[in-house]
C-alpha cells in the first residue's frame, strides 16, 4: 500500500512536483519519500506501543505519524535542494514542509494501522489458512479457576490474579486477568508452552482462554464468540471450534 501511495503521488505530482520534475525524478522522489516516511513511522510506532498501548489504534498511529514526520521533513528539504534547487530554507518553510509531511504520514499510518489491527492481524476475524485444530491442553475444571502457572511470572505483579485470557498483538501479548490487562513482550508460542497444564484452550490463532473464565458462548453472524467473566468477548475461529465444543464450552 505504501508503494501504491508513492506511485499515485508520483503520477499526480502534488506540491508543484509535476511541473518541476521529470517523470522519472517525480516517481523516484515520491516513492523514496513515502517509503522512508513509512519506515520511520513504523519504527516510532514500535517504540511507542508499550507506552501508548491503552490508547485506540488510530491515536497510536496518529502520534507515530506526527513524530515520524520530523526526520522525513529534513529528508524532504534535502531532496528539494537536490532536485529543484529552489528557494532558501527558513524556519517558516520547514514548518510548512512538516505540515505537508504530516498530512501524508497521517493518511498512510492510520489506515494501515487499522488494517493491521482489524483485518490483516487476526484478532477480530475468523480462521486463517494457518490455523490448525489443536488438542485440548486440559479439560476445563468446573467451578475453579486455574492455579499458578509459569506464564504468570511474566505478568506485572499488580495483575497476578486469576488468568482469564491471553491475546497476541504483534510481538506483544495482552494478558487479561481478573485484576485488569497489560501488554508484555513475549511470543505467543512461548506463552502456549508455559500455559501447558493450565485449564484452557487456544480458541483462535491469536487467543488462548482459561476454561473457568468462560461464562457463555454466543453467535455473532456466522462465528462463535466466548463471553468471559470480565465481559471480554473472544472470537472462536472455525478451525478451533471442534476443540471448543469437545471441551463443553459451546452447545451443539
């Protein structure tokens, strides 16, 4: 998508680049700058995420765009001097350039982060081709929550209560307990290994749920959703549906 936006900008030539640059220069200018901009925004977003994890995705992306636009502004100034050789750099012209770069950064970052969080990254979608039907780690124990497990040692002390669910988010995991939720740096596969022996199941490519935390199952369109004791709604992908039914969490 980033390259597509760069190619589109190269084709229409905004900010006077259509008249001032050749076709080759114009495409090189916009493809290079949009790629550099996105790389810088992505790096900033990765660094910021642990600090802004409780904010909506659009706000995380917007903040990263505004910060990532700072180095790109200087890169644009360098490219302008190299290709157009027009005007003198002043604080006012740099501020205007920063505003223009911010518009492009926001237009890239917010839609891409939305796609990553809600479409491409399987948190709210159904099963993907990589899903494999698992064997239940352990049948849920009625009326009793899971006891202490190795995985809980990774969780901040203030949240080391009863484990309800674990949700994958990029390179991080969002851990849900009866005391709240927090983001930790851990691979989902490592978490699943440490959760062995804890009553619960992997119900989705990016979700593990503690059996005693399940209050009921509901249907949302053509998919099943588990409602947990804290009100959290967890999607069950089709490939994991059989294991969930075998555990008795979903009626026939």
